């Protein structure tokens, strides 16, 4: 078991190097404006994701449980989720510029994971629940999707300033399409966040006898949920579609990050282990 | 008046409410909740403390104004759903009606095989009609149910809020603690709870992995016919009896308390940490403060526990000390008082929330609504046969916009080539 965890450690640091390389290549892609660099960056990111997946599997086997139970495991899984969802959107919409913005966030998240303790500790009784897997894995996809929405919101806001430049016109879709892609990622995120909140409530009810206690993490996941619900309605109102909605997509992800990092450090509560 | 109703059911109002509620929740998580005036005054200033209490910011999540906002949100959702119902029924009935196709978002001319385009778009089989000009028209509609997504989602949220609020208002919640063998009356109810057994499961290194209490709940409402139901509660696996859910909430230390006089036991009890007991009929009280597992070392190196206690006389503090295992407390002579047999007590929470299922149903309906709204978006593709024998293909998807238009164009191109 220790061998597997050691191997996971090696993979983990290799993944950091790959994500760093992907970030550099994506940056060069938009500065040097050579398509081959974008393709190379995406290929490195895919390799990083494969190795990252292997690292998580090794940790799961090494620890004898799902690798989703402490700060380190959640941070690395969050980075994995964002990496996966961003690659899906890059591939689905042939839009490698997403990577230029997503890769540094992935790097930050995995850097945050590297600062946490990697020790495998025994689980407290409340965490020994099959709901944990559903709750945290849906959160990872939700957070990853919201990361992509924020990236798309940023691109939308920056796109307004970029005019008549061949490279950008080729690699960044028109505003309407950009807004629709961002909407797709919010849809995925909100569906999964709702799943996360419901499975969390069911689990909380079994573990603590109350499905909703206004614990800071719960409260902030509700704030996030409300922000994205607002985003959806803003998009439907003609005047607020586009720019205002894009700002909300960015604000929503700030809430996600606060729910994840800020709540743990600034507002301790029942979720203090996560 | 009509304008007011319209505003109360409008989406602008909904957006405003959602933003204000989000801000209220965020604020409530930053401002320490449940403090007293003096505590807020010490943290901020007296004026701020006054303001906090006046606006009920000390208990944001249960304040009248959050309740009013939530009430408005429910009213807003209800009105919105009621107002939109006739339109939705009409739209879903007319989805495949050639007279109500509306403006397409995409048009592709000169298509030879419209069915192949539909297959590429994974649309269901088209239904053939003849339009007013006598042309052949084929219409395929996918995901009619998607029209209902937002409506179902709003309904789910309404039920969720209703279940939550009713649950908060009517739920019954009690806690009972004790050690195996004890029977405790549940204050304010006609139930009593017997703790039959309490077990801690540990890993090899002593780490506790599970707490399990076996218990019996008695219904004492009918003295002549006391009913009993057994249950087991462990963390993540609540038991149930008489409509209550029984949760293994926590645990703590306890010890046996004995009073002897002239070598004879005259009083016995089990005290949990924090509990206080009066010494027979005297004004003296003893409180167990803590059980110290490693208070001392015996000659053979094993740990000797100790019991930290406090003494009160008529509720006034008198003194405190630690009694080692095997020792006695001499302050009460001629009574000999002692603690022994360190043990764990279990804390059980009993809860009855008749509306939690409604809240859960609301949550699941919300989820279904979101799925319908996002992943079953209604699409219509129709084709008209032109005089030259070719077909013009049209598509519309209220939510798909440019992306859907692109898909239709791509599918048509692929079929053509
Ligand atoms: C917690 C609150 C709410 C949530 C989570 C929510 C959720 C949603 C969702 C998921 C959609 C579909 C959006 C899409 O497909 O792009 C939607 C649409 C809509 N919502 Fe809400 N909603 C909420 C509150 C409200 C309220 C209070 C109103 C009251 C007017 C409202 C009015 C509408 C309307 C008119 C639509 C457009 C429906 C359509 O295009 O078919 N929503 N909402």
C-alpha cells in the first residue's frame, strides 16, 4: 500500500509539471499565435489528465477508499474535474483558447493541493458513508464546469475589446455562440451542483440528524446555486443576456472558490475536514 | 392592481429576490450568529450591536425578513407557474402543428434527403402534412417535455421550500444521553428511552470507526399498555421507532458514583461528564468535570484514571480536585464518596420531521426540471418539398440558438456530400 502511495506521489508531481508545461504552451499559443502550439498544449493537458487519473486511482487503492475525503484529495480532484471538463469543451467546441485560461487555474488548484498534507488518515465515522462518493464526485464535476463557465465569461468580456484580429476571430467564437457555450457549461454545473446539494442533504440527515443546518459550507453552496439561478434568468431577459450574464458566470466561480477554500479557512463549521 | 400582480409574478422581481437572498445568506455566514448584545458591542460598537439586533442580523436565517423574502419567492414562483401554464399547454400541444411552426432559426435549401438530415440530428421520425399551399411538409419534434423543464423546476423549488419551512415549524427534536442500562424519560413527551448497549468499534491502532447504540423506545401514553420498540442507531445509520428517527449523535465520558456510610452503599448513580448530583438529602452537590484516562502511572507502568470533580454547596462553588481510581473524596465525612469504572455515555438525538419527505421530493423534482430544461431542450426540424423536387430544411430550438443552427447546417452538408 505504501508503495502505491509513493507511486501516486511521483505521478502527482509529474502531473504538476505537465500542467505547468500545458500552461506555458497555451500562453505561447495566444502570444505567438501558432496553431501547432495550441494543439501541443492540449496534447500535454490530455497526458496530464491521464496521469492525474492514474494518480487518483493509485491513491484510492493505496488508501483503500475513495480518494475524496480530505483537503489534499479534494483539491487534486477539483483540479482533475476542471481539467476534464475544460478538455471536453475544448474538444466539443474546437476552442483551445479555453485552455489558455483554464490551465493556470488548474495549476493553481493543484498547487494548492501540493501545499496540503498527503498523509492517509483513518476516516472518522461520519465520513464512512456511501453518500460521500456521490456528494464529492458530483461537486468535482460541478466545480469543474463552473470553472469553464468563468473562463468563458472572461473570454466573453475580453472578446468585446478584441476587434478585427484574424487570429482571435478564428479562435474565439462570436459573442452569441460564446454565450451559448458558457450557458452549456453553467447547465452542466448547476445540474451537478443541485445533485451535490441534495446528496449532501441526504447524507447530513443520516449523519447529523438534520439535512440543512446553515453550516457555512451549506450556506455558500446555496449562495453559489442562487447566483447561477440568477445567471439563467438574466440570460432569458433580453437586455441582460451577454455581458451581465458573463459577469455573473465569473462571480459565480468566485463563490465556488470561496465555498471551497474560503469557507474552510475563514468560516469553520461542520465541514471543517473537507 | 393588475400591474402589481404582474410585477409580483415577473422575472425581474424573481431576479431581485434571488440576488437579495444570496446576499442575505452570504452576510449571515460572515456575521457571527446567535451572540448577545454585549458580545456584538464588544466585537463592533454599541450602535452596530443595536442595529444588528434590531434587524435580526443575529439570526439571519430565521429572521422575519428572510421569511418574508422566501414567502415572496414562493408567491413569485407560484404566480409565474400559474400564469405560464395555459401558454405551456398550448405550446406543447402545438409543437408539431404545421400552423404554428413560427420563425425558424436556421434554413438550408436544396436538400435531397431530409430524412437523412433528421437521422444525423438524431431527431425522431417526421410526420407528413400538407401545408396551405398544397406543399408536402414533414415535421419532427424532439423533446416536447423540455418545454416543461423550467415549470417542473419551479414546482420542485416550491415544494422544497414548503417542506423545509413546514418541517422547521413542526419538527420535534430531543436529545437523551446515558450509559447502558439506564432508562430516561424524554422531557416534554410521553416517551422513555432505554439504552440497552453502547459499543465503540475500533481499528487496530485504537481509532474509533463507529459508535452503535442499541435502544428501546417506550410509548408511555397508555399506562396500562406500555408499547416498546427496539432500534439500533449508529453514525450514518439512524434507527427508527414510533415515527422518530434515532441518531447516534455523539459520545463522552461517564463514571460510576458511589456514596458509602460505615462501609455500606447508601447512594449509587452513573454520572456523565457535566452532570451534577445532590448527596442524599444534603445541600451538597458533586459534579463530574472530566475523566482523565492517564491521570497517573501504576507501579507496573499501566495508566491509572482520575476523576476531576467540583463540589457545590447550595449551588455555590466550594472546591475542586481530582480523585484517582481506587481513592475516595474525603470532604463529606462521615460519607465516603468515590468515582470508579470509567465508561462512555452515548448521546442520542430523536427527531420527527413529517415534512422532510416533501422537501426531498421537492429536491428531486427540481433536479428533474433542471435535467429537462438543460438536456431535453425542445427542437423542431421541418422540411418543405419545393417545386423542383428538392427540400428546404428549417430548424428551431428556443434554447439552442446558433449552436443548433450550426448542427443543422453541418448535418445537411454531410448528407449532401
Ligand atoms: C430559486 C429559484 C429559481 C430557480 C433555480 C429557477 C430555475 C430556472 C431554470 C433552470 C430555468 C430554465 C432556464 C433555461 O432553460 O435556460 C428557469 C426559467 C425561467 N424561470 Fe426560473 N428559477 C427560479 C426562480 C424563478 C422565479 C421566482 C421566477 C418567477 C417569475 C422564475 C421565472 C422563470 C421564467 C419565466 C423562466 C423562463 C422559462 C422558459 O424559458 O421556458 N424563476 N428558471
